[in-house]
């Protein structure tokens, strides 16, 4: 018994020794097991158990104090690291890494609201494995973040997916499942009283966060809020400083460029005023612009070229002229060339073409303007009389179209001085753009008239051309095919002729006008035709009459078929055109099956030939249908009147 008491005293001291040496908690259990094996009394064993429990409680409390001290020590180290200068992204990475290490947890991330779209997005994360990546957008009204931002206080859950307190979202839940998250805690990131984001930590196992852990992460959130605000201000200040430096550099570059441009401008003007010609100017411009230069007259004639310039047709030159003069500045063309207008006030003098040998900078565009100005001065000095000829040619056509007409002898004399023989056949073409492009049309018309040895005038928004030739329809189509793509709008073109002699030009113009009006009335917008090609309607416009013959030639077989078989092919044909060429819509208007319309159209193709739906032939057919309908109405009205008169005489 004395031995047992001696051991019991030794055991009590042993508990204190274990406690003092910070032994693992299992050592206390071993100590009690040894006493039980030695057979100490129940009283002594109970006392030893009490001593063990007290010692373990003291050990656990000491461990909590040590953890708290370690946490706050780590928090102090974090505060020191956050106090160092960081940009915003680096600062956020420091915060997420420190948060994960501070609590010894699997993941941490920061979300910030997106004010424009009403979402929150993950700005940075640490410890993620799959889907929780930077830039991930999440709903703002679900998850822990919504509670934290609405009520700036920590919020945590031991098992996110199974916590009914949380407002769940399928998007967030899908991310939580993909990452295997269970326990999640969020604390607000605030500056002052208003939160601007949330700091999250999460564990991939169920975990109950202690009050010390919640307080520790909250303190980190407070520090992080201040640090983020400071980093944001530093970023803004750095960006402002960088912008000021860049603006200063740009200003210096602009000033240097302006001085250089001023020197170049003086050099070019001096070259022109000292007797230099266009080739010399083109050579100087080619060196300055590091590319091939070509100077063209207003009518598209190449005046001079310096460097290796690709040979282009008149169409490309006209396109360049139209684009440049419409924009009133250098423009980049589809073929890689640059075109700058050469002009004096509103007078078109030509176009400067540049094939650059390197990418064009804004300074080069300004230099291109200066070269064009110098070219304008040179052209005015050397060729003022030649360019006045274009205006004189326009005045000649205006005189030919004047009412009352000018004396024919005077007009013929004027035309001979310009190299135009009005005794030879000419055609009159009137082109009307169906868009806002009058300036482009005028520029093109000048060039086209020069190339075709004709005359041009602009009247009532239309380009009027007097061109040598005998086929008015071909001339109208040639104008439409070239001008319409350049304008980017449909072009309706009417023509008449041929005309011979100055007195017939006015009548040809009037006939072309009537042709244009007739095409508009018939809905033939964007087409080209001559009065002669309008069939009998064109004959009417020319004061000839043969309605019956025209109708028979255009749709006579269909009319005969209906008359002999009491069918409705003519009515089907009219409705088909009214329905925009749609058999389905035509069938609805006729109250028949679409197959019936299809069979009728096949029969019409057998009667009129397979090409009756081609644009030109379709126009002829539609005109014949309308004339036939008008003729039938007039005949019925005449028969009614005759019958009424006969009845009156009988009475």
C-alpha cells in the first residue's frame, strides 16, 4: 500500500511534468493506463483521472492561446506584406494566399461586383483545381456573397450544399460541386462602412469554424479592404502619371511632326513657284512619301507618274476620284492605293494617287494633303485654259438642251471648236441615282463623257450624257453597269436616239425623260432601257401608234389560249407579277392550289417561250398586260356607250 501511495504521488507529478513539457494529449492517457496496470487504488486512480482531465483542459487552452498568438502573428506579418507597395492584382493575390495559409484551408478567393451587368466576378483565387477561375461571373443575389454585401458581417456554413439558410443558385452550386467545397466562410471587404467585395475561404471537408477563426478572417478582411483601396488609388495614380507622360510624348511628337510638315510644305511650294513642273513635284512627293505617285487630271487622264505604279483602267481612276472628292480628304482604296483630291475651292482639278512602300501613318496622310495642294497650284498655273474647256463643254450641252433653242448655226460652230461633230449620230442618256450620291455621279459623268468623246450636264439630280453612237439601249446599259457599282446604289437609266444635228438633241432629251418617267411608273427602278426598247410604250413615247400589234407580239398566244379554252392564264400572269413572282402568294390571291398556279405557269412558258421571265422580256410582258387591260376597259366602255345611244334612238 505504501508503494502504491508512493506511485500515486509520483503519478501526479508526472501529470505536471507532461503538462510542463507540452506533451501530446495521448501521453496523459498512457500515464493513466500505467497506473491502472500497477494496481493503484480506485481513489488514487480517480484522483489521477481528475488530474489528467484538468491537465488536458489546460493543454487545450494553452494550444488555443498558441494558435491565437500564431494567427495574430501571421496577421501582423500579413499587414506588413500588405503595407508594401503592390499593384491591385498583386495585392489581391497576396490576400488570397495569406487567407488560405492563415486558416490552413483548401481554397480562398475574392469576388467583386460588376456594376454594369449586375453580376459578381471572381477577381483572384488561390488553391482552386478546376472551374473557379479568374473572371468567372456569378449571380449577385445568391450564395454567401449576397448576404455579406447586404449585411456587412461574416457568414459561414459547415456544409454549403446542405445549408438551407443560403439562397442557392444553380451556377454557384455547380462550381461548388466541381471544386468539392463543403465548409465556406465569407467576410466583407470594406472601406469605411460600404462593402465593395467579399473574401472567401473554403474547405473540401465539413468543418465548423471557430469564433477565433471567424474573428481572424474578419480582421484580415478589414486589413485587405484598406490595402485594396490603397492599391486601387496607386494604380489610378500610376495610370494618370503614365497617361500624362504619354500625352506629353505625343504632344512633343506632334509638334515635331508639324515642324517637319511645315518644312516640307515650304519646300513643295518653293519647287512649284521656282518653275518646277508636275514630274518634278511627283518625284519629290515620291521621295517624301516613300512610294509611287501618280497625278491624274479631273477626267482621269494620267498627267505624270513617279515610281512603280500599277497600270489601272479608267474605272479605278474614276473610283479613286469619286471617293477622294466626296470625302474631301485622302482615302484608302480597295486595291491598297491612297487617293487624295486635287482641288481649288469647289473646282475639281484631278486626283493624286499613292502606292505606299510602307504602312501609312497619320503624318503621311497630312503630307499627302500638302502634295495635293502643291499639285493644285501647279495645275492651275500650267493648265488653267485646258481645264476651263470642261466647263465650256458642259455649257455646250446646256445650250443644246435649252428651251427656246439657240440658233443651230451658233451651236454647230461652238461644237466644231470643241471637236464635236453634231452631224454624226449621237444618243442621249439620262442616269438617275436612287441614293444620295449626286457629287459622285457628277465626277464620274465628267470622266465618262471625256473618255467617250461626249458631253455631260447635271439636271434635276440626274446625269445627262450626249454620246456618239446609234444604239441608245446599249449606251444606257453601259452607263448603268459602270456607274451603279461605283455609287453603291441602284441606277435607273433612260435613253433615246440616235439624234443628228443640234436641233434634234433637245427632242432626244425630252424622249429620254419620258422613257425614264415611264420606267418609274412601271416599277422598273434600277433598270436601263431606251424608248425603243420599251416596246409599244416606247413607240407611244415617240409619237407612233401600234397598240394592237405590240400586245399580240408580247402576249398574243396567251390571250388566244384563254379565248379558245375559257382558261385564266392571263389573270394568273397578272397576279403572278403582282405577287413579286411568287407562285405561293399568287395562289392565295387566286384562291387556288399552288400546284394549279405552277401548271398554269408551265403552260405560259410553252406559249411564250422559256425566257418570258427574264428581266427585259418580263418588262415587255407586264407592259403588254397593262395595255391589254386598259384597252379592254376602253372597249367595254365604248360598247356600253354605243348601246345606250342605240336604246335612246329606239325610244
